[in-house]
């Protein structure tokens, strides 16, 4: 893995020039779309002129007008169509002589995903043809949609399953090949295609095995509990009493490594949505949770209330906060490229142009966070990124900038952590292909640092 800076180059849109997705809609404020209509609308927003992430669309008022089951279905359809976008486009390449406008193309993509994964042809095709007919200025393309989807239905799952796993776009694939090699990257892409399970973090780590049995989950080596995706979280035992919360197993490790103790003063910088704050609060430490987004902190406060845990929640800039703390957790803003298996829209809605600025912000945050440490204090720096410039390189350079700073390798000696995950500079590198037989994990980098 390279230890030098190699910021991913901006290579433009991997799918060619963006198309205009701003065709006028007939929808009125009172109209409630179907799950398929909502899914296509989300595809248009993610893949259009001004791309938005699905996470930003989840709270859109128009989506909120769907009943919860239909909303969940819409999000699933949009997410999985984006996950399999390359395969959809390969299936469509032969029957399409030229690309139609983006709203129609996305209707075809959605239909191809559904038909390729076992959807009933009659219902899928009829519904999407009618949806096309209702598009202002594009209704005349309903015949095209009908003809193309009938051909896709004939090819069906057999042809779908012959196609390769979707590849990452060049702006991300190239630097990851440089960092990990092409064979390892294929394993990443296989993990992205497989999607993500649902992981729970127990409030009391000592009860992990007990709760795994109660929720019919599997106990992972690091103490998280894994369930199949699609489970209704609020219906599970232990939800109402706050015995656990949803958190990917990789994301649960930074707070474990910080190992907060009762009575210690601890600050969680960039805390929202709050899984790490809950872990820290559960230790009995005196926790401050800070995030620049007051809106995102509302979810953290809700989870604190549900779990009966306490933290001082503050909205503010991590670069402006002051004070002295025994321990600091900095989960710095990053490219989030380690979360693609649960957020397949991310590499499609972005092009890597923001990564250079993020690297500068991460460096500034790390330097400021180190200044918050009391003598003898410790800090965990982490990012949910696969890019070494957002992880390993920061630690190497921080050690050069800050005399008296050291990496605590012993802090990584915990149950479930494979020594092979420990990097040369003493951090922990997690990638989506790890635990492949158990369903993988998010990509993360983390390191524990101590200040003399």
C-alpha cells in the first residue's frame, strides 16, 4: 500500500455527459407516488445534472407521503438499481439503439433490475409503460419502453446472472488498484455487489451473546450482532428498552479502541448520527458529542433517549471547540468510500473532485483534536474511507508534525481483530472483503494515538 499522497484524479462522469433530468412533473403536492415512481424519481436525482445522494433524499417531503412499507420498497428499488446499474446498462445496450432521455432511461433501468432479479414480467412491464405514458413530453416513448422491457424479460435472469459484478468508476477504481492491487479490488467489488447486512451494537458488551440469541442473529468476533438486511428494526426484542442500536461492525471498533473509562472526560467530534457517542456514554465516561449539523444531532438525541444514556450534545465546528479531554474520538468527514456496499449511489453521484479538500480538512481537524488532549491523553482518528490518503498517510505525517506523539499498537490487541489488519504505521485497515463468509464489513481506517 503506498505511503505517499496519491489523491484520486478527477476523471469526469463514468457514464458520459449528464442528461437533463429536470423534465416537468405532473405531481401535485397532494399526490402520493407509487413505490416505483418514487424509485425512478430518486434515480433521476442521483444521476441527473445536480446529483444528490440517497441519504439526502430519505427525508424529502414527497417521499414521506408514501406509507412506510411503500417508502421502504421505493428506497430498496432505487438502491438496488444503482448497485446493479452497470449490469442494467449492459442488458439494455443491445435493445436500445440510442439512449432515451434520462427519466425514460431510468424507468428502463428499474425494469431491467426487477426483471433480471425475478420480477414478474406482466406487472413490471405494464406498470412502467403506464409510468412512461404519464411523463410530460415523453409519453410517446411508452412503445419503446414496452418493446425493450419485453426483450429484457425474454433474456431474464439467465442473461443477468452471466454478467460481471459492477465495477467502480475510474475516478475511484484507479487509486484503489494502486493501493490494493486489481485482484483485491475485485473482491471489494464482489462485496459491494453482495450488499450489507444489519449489525447491532449492544449497550452492554457483556450481553452480546444473550442478545444475539434473542434477536436470532449471529455474534461476530468483535462483539457486534449480525442480522439479515431487511429486518424491521423497531419490532426486534430490545429496541424499546434501548438494549442495542444499529451500527456496522467496523464502525463500532473506533470507540472500542478508545476504551473510555468511567469518569473520564471524552469528546466525540463529528458525532452524528451517534453510534460511537452511545458506545462512549455506555462506559460511564462524561461524554461531549459535537457535530456541525444540528439537524443530524436530533437523531443522536433520540437514540440517547431510547437507550437511557447521557451525553452533552452540542452543535458546532470541530475546528473551533476548545477544552482539555482525557480522550478524543475524531471520525473525520471523508469520501465515505468504505460504505459503498450500503450506499451504492455514492460513486455514481460523486466524481472524486472533493477529496483533495477533504484531505486538507482531515489534517486540520486531526491537528486541532490533538490540541484538545490532556497530557497522557489518547485519540482515535478514523475515516470510513478506502483511500490511504484519508487514513494511513495522515498518521504518518502527524507523527512527523507532532513531537511526543506515538501510535498505540497495543490498543489494537482486542478479541476479533486479526493482526493482518494492522498496518505498517500501526493503524487498523478494514476493507469490504474481510469476513466475506459472514457478510463483509464497511471499509474503515483507524489508529490510536497517545500524547506525552
